[in-house]
C-alpha cells in the first residue's frame, strides 16, 4: 500500500513537468537582463561611492542566484522542451555563474539518485557523518569534519573553494564531451575576465564582481545546506532507502518571504523538486499547492532555518541530526539500549 501511494504521488507531478516556452523566455528576460543592468549600475556608482556600488552589487547577487536556478533547470532539461536549447543556455549561464554545465549536471544527477542514502554519499552533496562514524574516526578526520561544518569555512571560504577551485577541474571518470564543456566554460570565463580587466581595470572589476560573487555563492551554499540539513530529516541505508521518502522527508520545504522566494527561483519547494526534477522552477509552487499529501510535510522558515547551523551529525538510532556535543551522549544511550 505504501509503495502504491508513493507511485501515485510521483504520478501527480506529471501535469507540472512540461515547460512553458513563453514562461521560460520571460524568466530569462526578468532575470539575466536586470543582472547586467545592476552590474553596470554598480560599476558606474564606483565614481560616486563604494557604498552605493555595493548596494547595487547586493541586489545583483540576488539576480545571480536566480540565474543559477535557470542553469539548474537546464541541467535537468526542464527549462526548455528542446534538450539542445537547455545545453546551450546551461553553458551560457554556467559562464555567468562559474559552473561547468556538463560536470555539474552529472554530479547533481547523482545527488538526486542518492540523496539521503547513507551508503551512497559523496557526490554532489553536503558532507554528512553519522554519530558512529564520527566517534570512530581518526583525530585528523574529526578535525577536517569540524572545519568543514564551521559556518565561517562553509559560507565565507566555501564560495572561494567551490567556484575558483573545485569547479575548474574535471572528475577523473569524465567523458570527452564533459571535459570539453568544462574547458570551454573555463576558457570563456578567463576571456570575459581578461576583457573586463582590459576595458575597466582589475580593481573596479574586483570591487563590483567580488561582492556579487561572494554573496551569491554564500547564499547558494546556504540554500543547498538547508535543503537537506534539518533536525527530523531522512537518511537510511541503501536496503531501506526509498526515493519518494527521501524526496518529501529528506528535502525541506523552505518557506521564504515572497521576494526571497522569487529571487531563489522557488527552490524552497525542494521537496517537490526532488520528487520530480523535471518540474520547471516556475511550476514548483503550483505543484506543491495542488498536491494534498505535500501539505503536511515539515516546514522550515527563515527564522527556524538558523537552527540548522547547530546540526552536525546524523544519529541513526534517533533518526535526526544532533550536535557534536551530543554525539558521546547518544553513543552511551544507544549502547545501553543495545
């Protein structure tokens, strides 16, 4: 019966899985065009005040996040009906967002197929250790994990590592087309940066693009973090893992104020996205509202989401995230129960 209900839930997503060309084109216009306008205004404002320039950069960062959502949809072939159109736009937006299209598409597809599966962690996801794994880990591994989970490292240094280092190299198993796409995007990025340095100078470029890059990157990492790191999330070993449960219980419904919801391309409806990656971002809210079983899932708000910063380890016995300081206590309780 449970399996049948899960199948029906997936079937209910079918009406929302078809993209609308006009809606997609309009989203390009109301997202990428304003981004370039704001970038230009930020540059022009440098002659008046860096504070004014920074204000434009902050807003531009929001539009860059929204641009990434378009890129993200292209990776799922959900933004346009035509696959080649998705590849072309995905590559172009990959240059803007500093993401290699084919490489990220592969890793993100693996993430969707293995999300919340304890036996298949490590590709396209946030590093998560269980309490038992942490308690039996070496001192060096514990230190690495603590550093990784530190908010300063994750959200301040994280964007620098992800965009300037990690995304610039192909994975060892990458096929030729994927490698060539990464090379193409890297060359295009170097070309755009070189052209801007030549035309406006490296310092203005740094003052404008630096804040945009860092703010958008930090916001992106935060969104990805909160989408799967909340107290009563879902993680199971492979033999017990279920795709639909991982989607609706292991992915958050991040209820944001309307403006932030718009800037983040409705990605707060992440449970819907994981249930059906083929639903374009502009149909996620509609799919959620028109699907009764999705109305009762746990909701995270802007305020309550901050609590997720204290969740570090997954407790397999209690089926929830716990803090580092709770790990030892949890092991003792579990040993007593055993």
